[in-house]
């Protein structure tokens, strides 16, 4: 079992895998297949050998008289707490089939939202990475070649050119020191951001990024609202639903804010009042939470809130490219302009001198 867990940590099932698993179990149980036989059937068609072993272990545990939720709980590295809790409530209430359907829809939506955010972030990262590589190549090979030409010509160099040549010479002469310093700074920052305080600060700052920050924030709140809705609708108590939803967000700052909500409720605060105090939700979200609480339809309103934010993320993720593309073009253009002026201004001076 130890080697199995080690392999699972390297290849934990994705949201797509969990959605497919829940969808298959839903289809089989809805068709009247007993849960033991359904799990064995899914194990035979699992996408990875590791997941097959886990499903076989579930089958054996169920045969031993344990509940499905208890069997799932034996594999916390594979099945999230939300998955286990919804299944547990489904078993206890006799609605296991419905629980599988809810989980499949939740993880399908989760993966769709995640991919939209990744797609929006990927383009600027590729452009910035390409610019960094281009500057490194120019610094290492192009600038030194022009520097030799300018030195032989004895022409007076403008400030931009002198700065480029100095930067190139510094990079070439001290690249081992610069690399060591850069790596040390990288690992120091990585360690600082891995601490509890550092992670909270980093995850909070992500939402303050221009253009992308708002998109990531809404995607995270949609994830919270959707996971809370599915847990609470399945019958999980409100405090436990908040805790489960906090873990699903994958953002330490949001997790901290939601846990503050959960701590306020036992002190007599309403859900709407607790949500207002943490400073996480927009006025629209607060109003929907309050209405849901007043009408006794909190899970339905949370589901509607999640749908609203998911639509916004879907719409805005398509517009991110339209907003960022001209900004990145201007950014790249400025860099090219500086490099071009630094290289060609002395060339123009040489051509002028030769013409005389």
C-alpha cells in the first residue's frame, strides 16, 4: 500500500478523472447495477493502473462490510474530502445515485473553469518568456558583435548604447555569479512564499494583478460557491460545508476568509452577516447569500451565484486576449525600440561620417 500511495502522489487523479469516475458510477447505479459490481466494472476501464488498484481496494473494503464513504476515506490522496462527504450523505439518505451525478457535474464544471483561467494566463506567460529569452540571446551574441564594430570605428556612443554594452559585458563576465545570485533569490523567495504568512500574502496578491487578478478571483469564488452548494444540497451541515468548500478553493487567502466565516456562525452570526464581515464577496454575492438564507434556499442561491461567476469567467477569459494583446505588443515594441536605437544610432553616425 505504501508504494501505491507514493505512485498516487505523483499522479493524483485530476478533476476530469474524478468527473469521469462519478459519471460512470452514476450511469451504472442508475441502471440498477449493484455498487460492488459497478466499482469492479469501472476498475476494469480505469485510465491508470494506480486508479485501478484503488478501485479494487474499494471493492474489497466494501466486501468486508465497510461503507463506501469509509472505503473512499482510506485514500485521502485520491478522493478529496468533498467527494467523500457527499458520498457519505448519499449513502445515509439513500440518494447515492444522485450524489454521483452531483459530483460528476461539479468536477466537470471545475475542470472547465480551471482550463479557461489557464488559457487566459498562458498567452502572456509565453510572450514574456519569449521576450526574456530574446533579450538573453541579444545580450550574449548580438551586442558584443556590434560593440567590436563600434570600438574599431572609434565613434562616440549614445547613452542607450553604452548601457546595452555595459549590461552585455556584465552578463558575460559575471554570469556564474549572476546565476548563483538568481537561483539563491529564487529559492529564498520560494521558501518565504511556502510559509503560512507567505502563502497568504501571495494568494492575496494574485487577485490584485491587472486584468488577470479579477478573473482568478471570480473563478475562485465560483469554485467555493459551487462546492458549498453541492455539499449543502447533499445534506452536509452548513459549518462542514463551509470547511469543505474552503479546502476546494486552492487559495490560502480565500480559505482563511471562509474559515473566518465558519468561526463566526457558532457565535450567533448569520451566514450573510459572516460573509459580509470577511471582506471577500461583492455586494451582489452578499445579497444572494442573504436572500438564500432568508428563504431557506441557501444551496440553490449559492449554485446560482456559482453559475453567475462561471459565466463571467467564461466571457472574460475570451476577452483577456483582446485586452492583453495590445498591451503586450506595446511592451514588446518598447523593448525592440530601445534595442534598435541602441544598435542603430551609432550605425547612423558611422554612415554619416563615411558620407562626409
